[in-house]
C-alpha cells in the first residue's frame, strides 16, 4: 500500500489563519471589518463587514454626544462584540477607533469611559492627522501605489482627510472639519454650502501645499466617494429612456470617475429638487443611495468644490479605507518585519473581485476562501494519507507552496464574479472576465490562465487531464487545487457554514470532513446528516485525485 504525502508542508503551519478586526466609530455609522491576514505573504482577505447607522453626529447639542447617541453606540458595539465571539479573536487583534464626532465632543472622556464600563473595550480617539495616515495605509492595501506620489481624500460624516504619501510615508496631511453630515445639518442652501466649503479650503493653507507636489494619482476612499462612483457607473445622471435601463445591476463600477462626470451628478441631484417639489427626486435618491440618501448632496457638492480648487481631473476609488488601515497598522505591531507593500499583485485580485461582486457575493467568496484554507490546514495536520489499495493507486509527491495557496485564494475570491450577468453559466463568464484584459496585474500569463481555469472548473464539468498545459507536476497541482476548490464552493452554497468549525478525521475507511454548527444555521438539515449525495460529483473527483474516499457530515 503506497502512501500519499501531505499536500501542504507542515512547516508552513497555515500562517493565513490569523484573524484581525477593526471597529470604526464614525460620525455617520459604525463599521466592523474582519479579515484573515497572512503576514508572511502580505495578503489579507476581508471575511465580513458589518455596519450600523448609529448617526452619532446627528443629535449633538452644545458639542456633547447625547445620552441617546451613547445608548445607540453601546448597542451597536455590543452587537459587533457578539459577532466576534465566534472568531476567538485575541485581544491584541482588535482595535476600536473613534473619529470626528467623538474627537470634537466636549464629553469624549465620558463616551470612552462608558464603552469601557459597559463592554470592557478600549477606544482610541484618533487625531485628524492619525486618521489620515491610517486611511492612506488602507488605500495602499487596495492599490499598488507605494512607489507613486498619491493624494488620498476621504470624506467622512464630520471631517475630510487629505494625505499626500509616497512609499508608505506621509509627506503632508491635513484634516478639515468638512463632512457630509455636518454640512447637511448646517446648510439647506447649496450656494451657502459651496461658499463655506470654499472658505474653509482657502483659509486652511491646504491648496498651495498640495500643489507643491507632483501627484501621480488622486485616490478617494470612504462610503460617500464609493457611492458617487456607483452613481456615475450606473448612469444616475442619465435620463431614463426606452434604450437605457436606469440603475442596471449588471453595470460594473469603474473605480474611477472624471471631473465632468462628478459635475453631471451634482447637476442631476440639483435638478431633482427642482422637479415636482423634490418628491420624486427624494424617492429616487432613497431607492439608489439608501442610508446615504439624506447626505449624498452635501458629499457631492463638497467633492465638486475640492476638485475645482485642487484642479483634479480624475479620481480613482479605493475599496479600502480606515478599517483596513487600522488592521494593517496592527499587523505591523503584532508581526515584526511585516511589509505593508508586500504582494502588490494580490491587490489586483481584490480589486477585480470587488469590481464585479456586490457585498453578498463578496461575502460568499470570502467564506469559500475560508473553507478552502481550513480544508488545507486540516489535511496538513493528518501528516500522511494512505491509499485504498486499488491497482491504479498512485503517489502524490507534490507540495503546495505559497504561490499555489495564493492561486487557490484568488480562485475562491473570483469564482463567482460572472454572476454580475446572471447565474446561468456564470463560471464561464468568470473565466472570461479574468482572461480578458490585464485585470490581474503582476501575474504571468500562465498564472492568470491557471487561476482562470480553476474558476472555470469549480462547478459543472470535471476538467480533463490536458486542460492545462505544463509539466506533470503543474498539472497535478492544478487537479489538487481544483478538487479542493470544488468542494469548498459546493459547501459554501449548501450551507452558510462557519469555516472555523471544520474538523478532519482519518480512518481505515478514508477521510471524513465534519462540519460543526456554531453560530450559523444549516437551513433545517438534521444533526449528523451526511451530504455526500449533494456533492457526489465533487467527492468522486476528490477520490480520483487523492486516491482517498472523502465523506462529509454535519453535526
């Protein structure tokens, strides 16, 4: 009976199992970001995002946060805390940061004391400059821009942060008390709002200082700027007609917009208030912008004035901001030698996935990646696998190195991007989206093809032996990755499975993968139920590749 070596070297010990979380206590909303980080490779993958519209800045009186706002804050953070309990997060891997509303509040000490007493959590109140630095760190994890001189602009509810950075270092930073919530509260007249914004920009000294730099790019972050990008890409400023479906879900954001496109959006929002006493426009904004509907006008006007005063012609948009910056900063403190500029090519995978996927599909993709990682870790712990004694038994003598694990991570994150055009044949559409154009920057053509083929064959037909060109070793690795990806994707679709609740057992009958229900539901399936029948094709392929029977059980 020949043996099958572990596909993952025990020495690597799955560094990707590190979980980190950040809670951003903003003026408009509180946000929780949870990531799985791999300090060795410089990759991290967002596993979950939660948001609560606390509206901390809405009922501030005499510069003090009200009792009602404090109660909402405690309730929101407690909800986040309950969510984190299932992740077994070390205390050093969680950080809470407060921004403008708390920073400017006269009773900020009472606020942070209340959070400590009620929840046992420490809140760090960020200065405007520190907030800008952390936002820049977050943007660096989305764009490979460390070698470029970049201006980042982040519009929050109570302030806007401007940062010029190069190679991870801050060259200039400025925080202005201009936010979409505070501007909405102070000004109902757009002309007066523009005048106020202009005065603040011109008296701050920011304009001549920024113009001293030769900028390679201007990047916007924050939910307001992402909402503007979404509105531009989906044609919000266009008038609907029989040839144009407004708010088409299939339209992908471009992660960039021009000065003219921003102005068209500003004009469209203005015109809506003039037509039909603004009633139709209000409904239209609520339908599209949802919780941001009441503040989007102030956000667009603010950005329009900034474009004008700084001479900005185009802005790129980051999917990452303060939360990811806080996590990056934590990684640097927890892991000596962590390189915040490592593995820039991974960021192109994240951008492509985020461009095509909505939040629901991104979460599904991240869950799939988590299952695949736990799958690998569980198999790695078994040390050796024994063959079934059949005559065609062969030995698997390959190991998956860091690059192979990255290909698997990428395929998990990108497997469902084709769903933007519908579910039918989405795996083929995902393949085309990866292969068309230069979307995966930093990967060779061969690496891109391998990732695309993994995505293409994550469902439906089993790949043939010659589907990928290359050596026997490359083909064998591809089949190993494909077998793991198929099972991980199928499990994600069958169950809202908690990827941390996976256990592998090895016996004379083969391998058993046990899914343990924790915080998640299993859609009414009974305890101890086998789902082998649902995954029959995937399990047969696994047995062909590994010469081992795998069964799956939910307990």
